[in-house]
C-alpha cells in the first residue's frame, strides 16, 4: 500500500485520511491505462492496484482499464459518475474518509446477497475491517485485503540508554497510559531527547481505552471527557518541551527520523533527537524506510496507551455494473485468494485482513529494519482490539474542526472554553442535523 500525505495537528483526519492509501501518480482529471476494448473498468485513488490488475488479466485472459484519480479529486470526480452511471467503473475503491457515506448511498453492490454471500466467510476477516464494509442495514458492500492498526515506532538505542531496555513488550508496558507516556517523555528530556516530533503524534490516543463515536445513534455530538483531556495533553507536550516542534510531513519531521535536528528552546537553538513516531502498519514501508539510512535496524514497534487504526482501502462492485460477475472475480482475488494474497503480503508488507492467509504466514515475518522484530504478528494482535463502531460519516470534518480548536489552545490563541465553544459552533453550522450542545 503506497501512502504519502501531508498532515498536521490542525488537520487531524482530513489530511490523515489522504495518507491512508495514496501516493497516486494520476493527473487531476484522472488517468486511464489499458485498451479501449476492455472487459473490466476499475477506478482508484492509488496506483497500488496496477500489479494485481496485471496478474488478473494474465490469469483470466481479459483486458482491464484502470483510471487513477488523485485522492483530493477522487470523491468529486467519482460521485457524479456513480450517480449517473455514465462512464462508471465496474469496480472502485473507497477510503475511510468517505467509506461510510458511499456504503450507505448504495453505490456498491450488496455482497451479502446471492451469488456472493460473503457473510458466510465473515469469520475469516479481521472483525473491524469486515464490519466497516457494512451499510446501516448490516449488508456488506465493500471488502478490504488489509488491516492498518498502528503502534509507536521507536529507536532501540535511545530506549536502551534511557529506559534500560529496547524490548518492545517492556517498552510498551512503559507506554500503557498517557500518564506513563509523560513519565517516559520526562526521562527522554533529561537525557536531551524529545519524545515525539510534535504534539499531533498522540492524537490517535485521544479517546483513551473507551472510544466513542463523534455522533451517537441519537444524532448527538459527543465531546467526551477523554477528548477534552487530550487538549491538556497536547498543551503539556508543548509546555514541557517534550516534542521537537516538527509538524507531521514537514522537512524537519522527516529529517528527525534519521538524525539530530535543531529546535528552539528558551530562545536558543539546541540539537536533539526524536525518540518515537506514532504510525500505522504502512508507516514502516512507506514513511520510515524511505527516509531512514543511518538508523536502519535500530528501530522497533510497540503498543501505545490504546489501540488505533489509520487508513485502509476498501473495494467493491458498482451496483449498476453490467459486468458484475467479472467485477466480483477481481474483488475476490484481492480479498480472498490464498496464492495472490500470500505473494502480495510478502512483496508489499501489507498486513492482511484475510485471516486464513494471515495466520499461515505471520510466524515467518522478520524485518531487519526493526532489528528482526516480527511486526506482522504484533499488528495482527493490535487489529483485533479495534472497535469499528466509532467510525461515522462525519469524522473527517469534525476531526478537522477539533484539530483547529486544539491548535488554537496549544498556541495560546484561545482559552480551552472558547476553543470548545467555537468547535461546537462550526460543527452546528456544517451539520444542522446534528444535535450540538451550544449552551
């Protein structure tokens, strides 16, 4: 899965979602690949389907046309096509940002009904991944071949120096709560290191161990005490100089992965190293490895205060396709084919959601970059702890609003009370149908 994005704390999920699966090479208007005489048409926001499509063509003796549309344009380009049916694809992918909206809109075929009957194999998938592909009535509309739980990647040499161990399980126990994270952060600071590159690194732990959706079944906005407390965590990270003030995806953020960087402290420039980065499965192959040279092999991954996932790609059959049999054949290869998925996992490092293959290969993984650690096994365990019910169709925009509120508070531009009040107002203006506690 190729993903590369631009994300800061003030755009917590909005751009984070762009990261979920994209380093597309398409043009603004989309790019088509293949012949005009095609048997199957596929649309996606990422070029990761190119190799699978080639294999599908060879295996089935067909021609497939792939249209790649950059993620920023993808929803607006695809939606009118799906609604009109003119020039629509037979198969298309969806990202977590708009997954729920598209599923409930009926753009994808109902895969719970015959001849697909995918409910019969529900126990073969990582639960949260399978459940996120269901519509409001519980029908499966989309499937995914991958699971994208996250962890905390850290430098082993620093862990040994400061914490006395680099063992992932022992380090993870030291990071089992936000209070513990701050204890470790203080130890890092005393030795001249920074715990994280920036305050946004911990946003994935904002909900604590009892996550709730932004909007509940009664259509009420719920700003939980855990989320409110996170505002203070972010403020404390900044106040105590526990971060390197390197915003996600900035040059300094990338540079700090492999070498010391200079930061301002008390009006002076000091040199420091960043201890850890909070990233999901794909962060290893698409973010850390491309930007690390000197410290390769000095890394490990462990759990944080709570499980989380970041990104993912789902795909399904267009509900109005005239070629559903062949379309589902491709979806089936991507999500249920033992031979294909085994090769795919070994080639890309994707942690699979299809358990028959995942369980058969998980014991054999070992990554030199992580000092020989079996990250595949680690992430599979994390994926089983994730709750699918916290995802709503409003998340992208609400997360952005809340990220703005947090930044204003951390930067000292607004008090917590004012920042929260304006957050409520923005949500109400954007979504009048949501019940917001404005008073």
